[in-house]
C-alpha cells in the first residue's frame, strides 16, 4: 500500500464512491435540474445554518465568490498574513473583484478577535479604503493545521455587529476542525455571512467545494460562477 502524505488534497475515490458516482441521478446544473447537486447544496447549507448552497469545482473559487459577495470593488478585506485567500489564491480578490487586502501578523494563524477589530475602518471617509469584510480560516493551512477557537469567532461576530463589516469563513477543513474541537458545523456557520467548505479534504471526495450564504446572495454567487 502507498500512502501519499504530501497533502490532504491528494485523495482518491474508493470503489464504493466510484459506484455511487456511476449510479448518481444527474441533470443539467445550469438549469437547476441536477437533483444530486441540488440535494448536496441544500444539505451543506442546512448543516451550516444558511439558506443557500452553491457547488464549485474548487475551494479557491468558492472563497472568491464569497468575497465578491461581501466586498465591493475598491473596498478592503482583512485577514491574517498567512491566510489562504491572501497567500495562495494568486491575488484573485484583486484580479476579479477589485478588492484591497490588508493583513495582520500571525505565527500559527490563530484568530485573536481584538486584532482585526482594532484594524477595521468600516467608514474610512472619501480618501481612505473602507473595510468591508474579515476572513478567517479554520483549520489554518499555513498555520500547521491550527484549530480556531469558537469563542474568538464569537467575539469577532459581536465586534462587527452593527458596523456593516461582514465575515467570511474559509472552512476548507472545517469538517476536521469541528471534530477536533468537539463542536458542530452549525456553531461555526451561524457566525459567518459566507462559508466555503471543501469536499475533497476531510471527506475524501474527488473534488469540489460548496459555498453557503443567504438566499439572494446565493443567486448572485451562481451568476458569478458562470462568469
């Protein structure tokens, strides 16, 4: 037996998964007529306490669609300096959405809510860049797989309440995080405006991610995916 430990993205579908794929009921997803995809999107949204889900072929796309929903062109995203959205998505937020990204120093990627809360400027006036969103990653890839603390995420949600600043969770490995911490997907999902989760890492699917959000944002994200 050969086990490839370079990354948890290097999963291979087993025989049972291949049979399930071959037997799956399919249709045209663009027309909303793929019942298997529809059930997947609805189920993930339900688990995370959101209204709408959108299947994407990659986690980076799910993240970028989420950020595009939350950050107007010319506005600012805050995240830690080693966050995947800042370091490993080829500047996509700037390229596709006109987003400015400002980061805070981080050793292992663990969130301390007071740091971004002290940095954010929701209404910076006519000359400075206004903060539109803060992104958190759980677990944190470049932080060595560190698991975020739920109380810090709650403090972040409390801190942005009423300011207009929104929250995105890069939950590529959220399934791993909640198992490690003994928490639930719902506890995390309810704190964030948009959440991306990857299906190929902790779950071992061949590929794909799901972005969840509120209903009208889900429709906008679907348009963004087509673009």
